[in-house]
């Protein structure tokens, strides 16, 4: 049984898919439970304009409640968010999480110094090594300051938008990665395995096999599985493969969440 805990609909700015279509495809695939994790990214420079990427929470929760009732005999739908962390908006991020009744919160880094990683500007005037190091240092700093989350999203996303022909070995940043993972484990949080790696044609999983194995070796147990889907064709993409990967790495469970508390499901 599979659980897709990273999913976007038209409530996210980068998706045009109605929530209902994502749910129907999930039911078609036989998923037992899903979680919508719509994007929140405050203070982002897009083009020449600084903007806030946000959602109408009242409408969002209303739709989730409606579809949960409509499809209650077919699937469980959890209330989630993917919140993009930056130093100068942490108070606003915390306010969003504290003031809303989420089951699950993904903490992600999509933006550094207000520039989206996807936009490539972050990588200008930097070597690949410098870009990676700044990303991991930023992620570590955010984790020290922001505690109201469930799992870290796509831990090594910096690889997704850099030079794909020159991906640096994780061992170069082994100390930084270990410190991030130790903090996550110590605070009772988790990480996700994210199948967007197959769409972006990355040479390894997201996060990498190295990071997934280190998390397990260091004692990490809380892990969720997510497609990072933005349209129905991406729902639960390659889940059979990643569930097998997790077993091979020694994982015994995947997690679902209810009101920010993990539930451990045997693999």
C-alpha cells in the first residue's frame, strides 16, 4: 500500500490541476492515503518583482474537508503544506503553521536571498562547489531556527537545478549533511524520499542514496514518500521502485501524519 505525501494542485501557483483530478488519479492507483502540500514561499523575486506565493487557507481547508467527506469510502486526504524557509520570513512561516490545523508540514528551501533555485540566478557567479555549500549551510541554519515542521523536503534539491553534468559527490559535504540529519533525528522530525528525481533525470534518488543511508545509519526512522506531483500523470510516480529501495536500505516503516504526529506503517 502506497502513501503519497507530497502533492500539489491548483492551490499551488505552479499547478493548474484541480484538486479533484489529483484525488481521482490517486484512487485509481489504489492509494490508501494522500496529503496535499501546497506551496507557500514568501518574499520571492520573480523577474524584477518581489512577491509572496501563498494560498487562501479558508478556501483550501474548505475544499479538503469537502473532498474528504466525498471520498471517505475510497481514500484518506490529509491537510498539508510545503513551506519555503528564508531567514527574514521565519516568523511569518511560524505564524502560518501555528494558526492552521495541519496534519503535515514539509520544510523546504526553494529560495536563497529571495532568488528561486529554479531560476538559476542563485548559481550565477558561483562555482558548483560554492552553490552546494551555501545551500547546505542555509538549510542547517534554517533547521536551527525553525522547528514547526514534520519532514525536510527534497534535502539535496540544490542538485536539481545546478549543472547536472557536474553533480558533486555527497561525501564532499558529508559533515554538513550529517549535522543536518542529526538535528532532524534529535528533534523527532523526518525526511522524505521524493520521486521528482526521475522527472528531472537525476542520476540518483532525491535525496541521494548516500543521504538516505546516512539518515538510517544515524538512527533516523521517520520517512515519508512523495511524488512532488503537480498533475495526475505524476501521482505516485515510481513508488514501487522507491518502496523497494527503502527496504533494501534497511527501512522498516514509512510514515503518515495526523495533526503533526507520525504514524509508522510497516513496509
